[in-house]
C-alpha cells in the first residue's frame, strides 16, 4: 500500500506551485482505441453492468492524493474494492453507469465525439400553454385572489373603507371557488392554506374597520377554530380589541388572556402590549387594583411611558399618595433612548461634517426623536399636575416635591414649566397675589423661562386693565426672547389697547414671522387692519386663519362682518350661514341674518330667522318689534298682540308698546277691548296725547258720554305741551340774547328776574312734569335706550309709527268745538 504514497522532499517544501504540470495517464483519451482492455470492456456487458454496492455499507469515490512530486495516487476503498475509474494493473476501468457519459457504439465506429448533441440541430420550439387546462385556470384564479387582497389593503390605507370591504368580499368569494376547483382536480392537501388565511384575515380586518363588529367576530372565529392555522390563536387579541370598542370589557379581558396564554415568552413585546390592553380594560371597568397589578408587572419587565402613566392614574384613583410618588419616580427614570441636541451641533469647521449635520438635523429619525421626547414631557407634566394637589397637605408643597424630583432627573428643563403651572394653578384658585409672586421669581433666571413668565405676567396685568404694568412686562418678555411669538403678541395687545393700531400690526407681523402658526397673532392682525380701515388686508388675514381653524366661530363672524361692511350681502349671508352651522343657537346671529334677508326683500327667510332668534331670546325688543310689524303687514293683528304685550312687560315705562297693543285691537275690529286698553294706558300715562286722541275718537264712534271728558283733558294736555314748547323756545332765545348782550344791561335786571322766576316755575326739558294738585300725573319718561331719534328704525317700525300718526291726524278732526 505504501508504494502508492510519495513523500515530498524537504528541498521542495517552499515550492507552492509544484505538481500542476504533471500528467496523469488516467486522463489520456487519445489512445483509447488502441487500449485492448478498454475495448474489451466496451464490447461486453461487463462495462455496462450496474455496480454491486448493496452488500457494501458505502464506498466513496477515490480521490487522487496529491504529493509533493505532483503525482496523484488513487486510494482504494476500505473493502479492498477498486474505485470507479481507478487504475488497476495499468488498465483503466470504465465508468460503471448504465450508459457512459457521451460514449456510444457509434463513437466506436468512427463518429465524431459530440457529448452535448450539437450535431442534432436546434431544439424544437416550446409548446404553447394550454389556457383551458384546469391547472392553468387554478393558477390564474389564485393570482386574481392575491390581487384583490392587495387592492383591498391599498384602499384601506387610502381611507376608502367601503371599497376595501368590497374588494375583501370579492376576494373571499373567489377564494371559495378556488378551493372547490382544487378539491375537484387535486388532492385536498394541495389547498393553499396561506392564501385562505390571508383572505379571511383581511376580510375580518375590513369588517372591523367599517365598524361591522359582529361580522368581524364571526370571521375571526372561523380562523381561530380552524386547527390547520397554526397561529390563528393570536387573532384573539383582535377579537379582544373589538369587544373593547363595544365596551364589553369582561369579554375583552377574557380574549386578551386567552391570547396571552397562546403566545410564548419568546415574543416579549407582544406579551407586554397585550398586558397593557388588559390593564386598560380593567381601568374601564373601574377595577384599579387589578389594573395596577398589570402595569406593575409591565414596569418590572419592560418599563415604558404609557404603562408608567397609567400606573400613576390607577394609584390616583385608589388614593395612595406614597405609591403615586414611587410611580412618578419610576416614570421619571424611564430612559428615552434618544440623542440630545448636542449631537446636532457642529464643533468644527469641517464642511463635510457640517453638511452631514444639516442633513440629519430634520430627517425622519430626528422627527421621531422629537415626538418621543415631547410625548415623555407631556406624560410627566400631566402626571405632576395630577398628583401634586394630593400627595402632600397642599398643592404648593406637592408641586415643590415634583419640581425637586424632576430637577434630579434628565428632564431638568421641565422644572421651570412646573413652576409656571404652579402659578397657573394659583390663577385658577383666584389667588392672584401668589401667582404674581411665583411668576416674578423667574425674572432672574435664563432668558427662555424669564420670557415665558413675563409673558404670563403681562397677560395678567392686561386682563386687570393695568396697561402700564402689562406694557412693562411685555417689554421684558420681548427683550428676554425676541423670537417668542406669545411675547410679541402680548406686546402688540398692549399697544393696541393704547390706540396705536399701526404699531400693534407690526408686532403681530413679527410674531408671525417667528411662528407662522401663531393663530392669535394672525387674528389680532386682522382686527388691527379693520381698525385701520384696511378691509382687504383684514379679509385676507381672516381667510388664512379660516384655512387653519375651519370651525372657529370668531373667524367666521369676522369674515361675514367684513363682507357686510363691504356691502356684499350675498357673501355676508353665506358666511353667516356657515357660522349658524357652528353655533346654531346664537339669537343675535339669527336676528342679524333676519335683518339681512329683510333688507334683501326675502320676507319668508327673514321671518324664519327672526322667529328662531325670538325662540332662543324672547326679550330682544328689536326682534319683537319686527315680528309684530310682520303680522300687522300680513293682516294677522291678533298674533301681533302677543309680541307687543311681551314688549310692554319688558319695558313697562314705555307707553309705545301698550299703544301698539291697543292699536292691534282697534285694527282687528275689537273696539271694546281697544277702549279698555286705552283707558288703562290713560290711567298710567294721563298726559299722553296719543292715548287721549284715540279715546276721543273711539268714544265718538261708539257714541259714549266720556267723549266730552276726554276732549277736555286733551285740550289741557295740549296747552301744557304748548307752554313747554314756549318755555323751551324762550329759554333758547334768552340764552342767545344773553350771549349777545352779555351782562352790561342793568336796566332790564328786574324784568329778567321776573322772567327767570317764571321759567323756574315750570319743569325742565328732561324733568317729569309734576302737577301741584295731583301727584299721580307723570306722563313723561326717559327712554332707557336713548331718544327715539337716536335708535335705528327698521322698516316695520317706521310703518307702525306712520300708521299711528295717520290715526292721530284723523283724531284731531273729531275734537268737539
């Protein structure tokens, strides 16, 4: 055996490329025709018999062993049998395949060696697919089902839930057809279970998205009960979510626990989320102790912000102050796992480094970090504001404890915000002195906190109408942080209150340049432009604000009011209608719409909105007057009486409304009630000329004896009115004469004294007339809403007064001689 093994000499030990040019006679195929042993084996069945390896446990192909000399010896098997293709006694043994690779009898007869069959010519063309075959139909149907599932998912992501459900249902129908065809043409085990699972799961998800919870639960049950779906039990989480939306919290907890049992501990994050859902469900049912147990387990395994905040809520509901403190400390200690702002600040002048920092400063990862940080700050601030009033004897001590804990953590910047919230809490408790003292503590701190505190102080003094202090703190806030939009807005407000609208607009513009989303500054800028009579610019500001705040009643009212000022009633009505959809029960807005429709001549719409305004506010005199006039115009005087009587109740000192009630009785033909009403008015207002004239007219028409009495009273009242008018006229003339002559004429002093004595004997123009004989006579009054000439008159009011004046003129002709 050792004769086939050659050891490499030491001299060639470093020659790595030796032996590659040596030639092994085994691979010599040129002299095979002259090889007697090979030809003998090729002609007999000896060279074609199968290898007898059944009794041999296993033989490996002989591998030539490279030696240092480059020769390659063939190793025999462990049973002593020569390997396939090995050299035996100088004769090469042929390959023991049924057919030799490329060797045929034709090759022995002189044909050329063509192992790849190139001499046979090109291959025949491929056969066309038979589209009518069952396999092809099944394949196409399966492809269509997958496409429908994808289209359903895409429609859901685009928000078209109805289309997504339709596609999911169609995919389910086609998938059932596919299953039936497979059962008919192939074995049942060839059914694509993954496709069935995806179709059912997508259908259940679309049912749940469309709030068809019963259908979604039934579809999930089909998946869960089918044992062929290995991971179907996890979908019990989805079923629990549906029960949670249906407020069936006991079943939701049951399915969450069943899903938790079927998920192994390897899937740690999934188990944590399910336990968090269980805790939320317990909170919904009011079982705070069980909920706190779930959240405590989460905080011990994998603490997160939501679980920590919910744990504080549970302890707050239970009322355990010590556990609240411990939970707050755990919440503060949760790592954020975000890079801080130092990473995004360049420390050298390398342009490549600066370019990289600029690229990552606002990328998606940086935005995620900001969102996570802001969420953590929101949770901490909310938890501190929640527990501060209850963990100590007073909320101030509780806030101080929270501030100290926050200062000891990596949320140091939140301590100042908590102090400002402490001042805000003082404001809610109407303890303004403590709030001011708390805010004034920030005057010596850094610029950002100082600016925030000064902004709040300026706002407080502005509300108290102390404009000087408000201006001082607004200046301090702006000087501390020129880029603080709230400080600039407050500064603009103080300037606006002093009447400098142009300068106020400049501050509002600067606030918008610093923060284009500052809606307060944009609104105030529009108001300033209105004050400056720059209507188009004001309208532009409010339209921009409307694009941001779609349902803001203030913005809609400003836009409608501007169109009203621009005398565009159609646009004003359109915007007021939008405003009505936001505040449908505003009586003043409804009356304004009624007035606009009345000016446009649309009486039916005007009546509708005036009546709606009257329903919400039945004490609006303008609305009552319009409705009464509307019924008089439409010849329904009986209905007008109701509104005028209400006006008389609201303003009992004004005789006008009671005269209107009596006038309605008279117009409707009920003269007896009209006469009684006029008598009542005369007893209350005995010097009212209109009432006496109507009494004289009615008594004359009805042939009553009181006509002479009322006629005499009418003459006396008219004479008193003439005396008053003469006194007023003489007083005016005397004052004018005294201004012309001065005090030089002493000769007429006695006459002047007598005249002044006479004037003093009569009441003044604004004083009620008092008779020396009857103290109850007091017909004159002062309208609390101002003189009639100063009040705007509607068309209906003018018609009523014109009708009464016409009746008065007729009444004068009926006076007795």
